[in-house]
């Protein structure tokens, strides 16, 4: 099967993704629709198989493929097409960008998953299984390798229908073995004994998967397949908490119930399991900002494979503690406010005791807000957190840690929606109350103070941000030590701020020290280490040491491709920085080639209108200009500007950067009157948004003046610069 093979005149095979007992999976391009897909080939039977079996297999394949194609659920892999080519049966499916859970376990060296990830994955799998079981479909081979977590956090089950083909004996005929269908570590006792298999068999397999995710090992981790099968059939599993003491007892009981030997002793359906798991979702007194934090903040708390992932949609449940699924239609009133007016608080001399169900419902709404933030829906997340904060204040009081946690999250949402001044007021309030209630050196107080520094930086008050970061860092170093992750995170932010203050040597030196410390503490390829190495590269570029910066970014890109995958947003961001370095070194042709590939990859992964795709297109236009190809550069700049204006708004900083690039192209083509209109638009918009004295406004007014000189026949030196340069992915130091 060569790389250029075309199947049925439509599907062109590109590269081999994987190989297993059932056949091969290829990345392919659907030439008719211009999209990438996955093509799964069933291993050819060959002439030694009897013809009757081959006919039965083909008919079963067609039937099961139609069944799989009819499944329409976000948690089930989409089947687009099926057929036969040169005697080989194949399925065409959506191409999944992510890691299956077997790879996830390998990535973490089979360490238990963090509890929030375990619960999130379990709920999504239960939701998908509940749907397929309602359709009368049993998977029969549920295992970590058949469950994929996408880069956005969505979890999908793969290979429905394929399992039934194996069940009819295809695997044993292909391999010559007589082992029962299924993977030994995840097979139900009734599968092993050749008994009737129904949805409860899938639930047993789910129990095996959850056991391994929760503990790092399968329930019967024995030496050979037969011993494993006997273990499933005859031996009670060790309670998961013998492997992991911090696993909640409630969640352990769910797993053990799923692993009951008799089908009748297991839960009745996957929906019930999902509700019970949702009830086990941890709700600490002060929920940490994990889901709602920026990408680097998530890296510090989760394993490397989760970097950039969101929680995905939650499975719906009947109990109030399980939030309903998030839909594009927005939140219902039930999510953002209580259905009835809260009960008035008793008199001060009678301390209130809020009902447990009310607190649980508020915790669920708080977590829903975190999930919305993880999906990038910050405006909705802020509404949820503000409503929850008001309700918690009424039930618990204004100084309660849960009330302050919700106010903290509401402030974070404000900072993410461009309302930095409002966020600063909210963070300042939280920090002041926490200092009074918890103490000045409490980690929660320091976290709030550090966020005030972040939004001060957003507001351009860099000197004040530097002062806050410095004071927080002094406490962190004294209380936690110089190598504690929170200390290193603060030092990273301080390095970023030093660069903003123009103290480039200090910024470079501190970033290099943090990178070395993180490599020592976390490992050289840990996402946090790589984030700081990017900061080192940026500082080198600011110092004009572009070859060193380019080498740094190339090393980061290689490490991220290895650890996170070639299509991970952070890998693509590092490639963007490589393009900037190439352009700054005068290697425009190489930069154009890089950016063309980057534009294609970002459009495929993120979509053609995504800000990062547009940023790569901007970089492409800049380097076309550097090569003197101004007609192409102007066309690219106009196209990007139009999309940004439509998606982001006319006064968004990215839109204005593109509009200035349009002006540069017009000027280079001698169309100075048109260029002046664009320069004036940029300057006026920046003055409205930033003020007349802001450096960006002053630079825009300078461009406008230079253009007027050109129109008046002024000095040639007045010509504006040939492009504004490739804008970086916004360097967000938050939480890193």
C-alpha cells in the first residue's frame, strides 16, 4: 500500500498511523471533499480461507458498517464511508487528533491519572456508552486503546462494529489463535466463558479501564493471558485504594460494582454509572483554578499529555450535583440562578447551617463555570461565577473561602474578556479579604496577589506589576523554597515583566535560570520547562541575538512535537517563532515556506478563521513583502484584515496590526493616499482604546506623519517600515 494509493478514486492514503490484529489504519485525504480522514483496512483473508466464510464476513462487514455509520454522538467516532478495494474491506472514519488512553498511560509511565481527569473521562465514556446501549449496540472490546481523548478534551470511543467482526471469529482466523475475542485485561467473565454478552459486559470492561486509570495497573496484572482470564473469572479484584490511598471511597465502590463477576450484580446501565461518578467529583473548600486557568497554568497541575486540553462536554445526569451538558445555545436560567429565592439567613446569634444539597448544587454550578472557561467561553463562565458568588455570599457569608473562590474565578473571566480594570478591582478585593482571613502568606492570598500583578501588566502598569511580583516572589521563596513550582511560576512571570520594562538582560538571565531550574525539577521536556525556554528565546530575540533565538525555538518545537504531538497548539506556536527568527535573519524564502506549511496545519487543526491561523497568514504576508512580492503581500494582508475585522471587531489589536500591514503594502506600491487613510484609521482606533500617550498610539501617529511626508514629497527616510513583523502568539505569562 504505497503512499500515493488512491482508493475508489476518492481516498488517497498518506501515511500509516497504526497496525493491529484487525489490520491497519492510514491517514488519508478525501479528494472529493478536501478533508483528511482515517482509513481502516481489515487484514486481507487470502485464498486459504473458505469462500463461504468470506461471503459471510463481507455481509457482516456491510451490516456492521451501516450500524456504526448510523451512530451520531459526540462520544462515538464518526464513520463516513465503507467499501471494498482489491478484495480488502475498509472503513473511512473521522481523523482523531489526540491520544488514546493506552498512550496516555504510557506517557505518564502508568501513573494514576489525576482525579479530575479520571472523573471527566469516565463521565464522557458513560455518556457515549449509554447512548450506544440505547441503540441496542454493545461494543464488546472496550479498552484504553479504543478510547481517545482529543486535544480539546473530548473523549471518543472507537471501533464499534469492528468488535462484532472479530467476535464472529475473524481475529482467530487471522492469527491462528483460539483465544476468545477481546483483550484479556478488559474481558468480562461471560465473554471468557463463551456466555451471552450484553451491555453489562461493556460495563465490566469499563470497570477494568477505570481501575487502570485510577491506579496505573489493570485489575488483574498477571504474567500471561490465561492467568489474566482466570483472574477475571474466579478472583476478586484488589480494592483500588490498596494501590492509591487518595482515591475517594465512593469512586472505588463504583469501580468494584462494575467488576462484579455476575452481570446481574453490576449497575443497571451506563447512565447510572455516570451519575454515580459525577457525584464523586471532588469539590474542595477552595476549588483550584485548573480548568479555567491559562494553558501554562494547567500544565503545572496536570501531566504533560493534557496540556492545552479542555474538559469537553459533561454527561447529563438527573441529580442536581451533575451539571447538564454545555450546548452552543448558552446556559439556561437554572445554571445561573437558583430556581427559587434563597432562604433568608437566620439572625447573627444563630449561625446558619446551609443545606448540603444547596451547597452541592452551587459546587456543580461552580464546576460548570470552570468547564465553560476551559472551552474558551469566558463571558458565559463569568456570568456563572458571578451568580454563584452572589448565592454563596448569601448562604456562607462574604468572607467564606468558597465565596472568595467564585469571586476569584469571576475575576479571571473578566481578564480573559478584555475587562482588565474590572478584573483588577475584583482580584484586589479577593486578595484583601484573604489576607485578613487567611493571612498574608497563605497560598490563596498569594495566588490572588499574583493575579493582580497579571492584570496590572494587561493595563500597561508594568512597574506596579513588577513590584507585586517581586513581593510575592520573596514570600514564596521564603515559605516554599526557590525550586517550588509556584515559586518558579512567579519567577517566570517576573522575567516576562522585566522584558516589558526594557530590562532585557535581566529578563534573559532570569528566564534562563528558571528554565534550568524547571529542567532540573520537572525534566527538560516538561511543558513548563518548554514554556520558559520559549521565554528565553523571546528575550534573545529582543536582545538581537536572533540565531540563538532561532536555535532555541527549534529545540522547543522538536521537544513539543515529541511530547505533545506535531499538531498540538504549542508545537505550532514554536514553529511560528521559528518563522519570526528566519525573517529577522533575512531568510525570507525559508520563512515563506515555513509559514505556508504552518497556515495549512493550523487551518486543518484549528480552522481557517482561528486567530492562530490568521496570525500565521499574517507572518506569511510579512515575509512575502520582505521578498519584494508586494502585490501578494497586500492581498494576503487585506484578506486577513477582513476576516479579523469580521471575527474580532474593527478595533481589536490584531485587526489594527493587519490594517497597518495593508497600509505598508499600499505605500510600497506607491499608493500613498490610500495608505494614509489606513494609517489614520489605525492611529485613531489606538488613541480611542489606549489613549494618546500610549506607545502604540504614538507609533501609529508617527506612521501617519511619515506617510504625509511622502505625499508632500518629503524626505525618503520618512517612508514607513516595510512591515510590522510577524505577531507572536500573545505571550501570556499567566500561571506559568
